[in-house]
C-alpha cells in the first residue's frame, strides 16, 4: 500500500514539473503581429533600418493584416489552414526584418 502511494506521488510530481502543452504553443497571430511592429519600430529608431526598408516592411505587414481581416470576415474565426498561412507569412516577414536589420548598413 505504501509503495503504491509513493509511486502515485512520484508520478504527480513528474507531471507537475513537465511543461504544459499550452506553454509550448506558438505565438498567436495577434501577438506575432504586435512583435513585428515593435521590431520594425526599434530597427528604425536604432538606425538598423532605413526609412525605405521600414516602409517596405510595413507594406508587407499591412498586406498580411488585410489578409487576416479577410479571413476573419469569411467565417466565425480562423481555420487551421488560414492560421498556418498567416504564420508562414509572418515567418517570412520576420526573416526579412532580421536580414534588413543585420545587413551592416547602419544609418
């Protein structure tokens, strides 16, 4: 009986220390969009982005935001394929921001 109680307690302890699935989930689309806007603004302020680069990135961002708006208008929420499409587009934009901010062209 004692052995069974100790085994159950150990199992509960391991389950409590394991990371939850929710915390491992990727950022939501809205959180990523806010993060991208902040990165563009920070790059412009620090001089890592030219105004032309920032304008291009903001245009790309606007295109993604308009696509999200269209997706949301066509149904009650985002489907998994729409969410995946937006995430892929945000990934691409994030890589562009990184490339522009690290291209050694300080202003």
